[in-house]
C-alpha cells in the first residue's frame, strides 16, 4: 500500500526505479527508499513506524552494506520505542 502521490511519482517519473517504504507499519508514508535496480540490489530487513532497515549490495563490486533510515516522532515519549528497537536491532553479519 503506497500513497497516491507516491504511486504517481513512481509510475510516471521514476518508473525504472524500485522503492520500499514503511507505510504498512504506520498507515502513512514516513520513510521512502528508492533505488535504481541496475546498479544495486536491496533487501528489506525490517521496518517499523519510525525506521526502515535494508541491506544494499552493489551489483558491480558485490560489496554489501546494512543501512537504517530513521524518521523519529516529535516527542521523547514517542521516540522511546525507536531507541529500544535500535538498541536491540542487529545488522547482518559478515
């Protein structure tokens, strides 16, 4: 499920690109990650209302990097679940 504005942009402006978002965790799109699939391969590792964790593999060098994108809530109380999840989340191993 993706917002209509994001669907429009993806379909008509960036149709060769792929995307992942955290819309399924929040009901609204807070984080969007777009990539060009002819240069990198992306695996979604985990997502939450405040974060998206992905693994990115370069198709030419085969180097892999784990990356997290964060969009924290505005209040300290709202961000507590983010900090707890980041403390317990472990990136992929070698």
